[in-house]
């Protein structure tokens, strides 16, 4: 395995020493509010990877000035969208009690597990049959790698279509993923292998 180093002196443009400190848990809530409100999506604040390419300055302050001239209302608009969502989340938090938490945990552990595992097996069987290959379920070691089963020798992950939207998940799956959607009359799924 190869390793590399970059000296702090070579990163002087990237290191910010006066970043604000936030109280515990607040950034998690702000991130959730931002995701739900979509306040900092490119349509609202610009495509950052493209904007930074256009920027020809050399400091954080130059970037701040340049960005605010290019998108004068973006930060205020994003702030308002997030503030509105925080208010909605706050009202929702006030409705949560232990009974609701227990119902949610039971649905997650009992209902969703039962349904999800049955959907996975059904999808594996259907694809395996269409490819005239055997299927097998994953082992616990496979599951820790995001593998839900095999079609022949090919490892497969099977996820609900909503999984794509869950950007907060820190899971990396290095196998083919089949996305399914539960409709009223069927399970619809897509795959590219």
C-alpha cells in the first residue's frame, strides 16, 4: 500500500483557522434541515465545483467577496430555508414521545426487516431465474460488506429506491446494486448486469 503526505505549508490556502465552533448535536440538526429543505443545492447556491474553477483569487476573503458578488442572495435565501425547516423539525420533535419511539423502533426492526429480507430474496430469485443461474443468500460477513446475496458467483446488493436519496449513509458498496420499489401491485426493480 502506498502512502503520501502533504505539508500544512502547502495547504495554506485550504486551512481555515477561524471557523466557528458549534454546540454538540447542532450541526447534525442543521445538516438534516439542510437536506430536507434542499437549501444548498446547486439550483439555490450555484454549482460549487464549477464556481471554484471560475474563481481566480488566492484567499478565503477574496473567495467570500467574489461568491457574494456572483450570488448576492444565495446565503440569505439558504439560511431562511434552513431556519424554516429547523422550526418544522422543532415542532415535530415536540410530538415525539416514548410510545412513538417504540412504534418506530418496532417498525424498523420487525416490519421493515421482514419485508426487506423477503423482497431481497424475491428479487434474487427472479433475476437468477432470468439468467438461468442459481442464487444464494449472503453470509453475515458478506452483509457487513453490503452484499445481500449471489447470482451464480456474482455478489449483489439489493436496496430500496429510496436508498439513493439517503446521502447521510456512510456505507460504501463495491458490488452491483439492484434498486427496487414496492408498488401497490408489485415490486419493480432495475439492474445493469
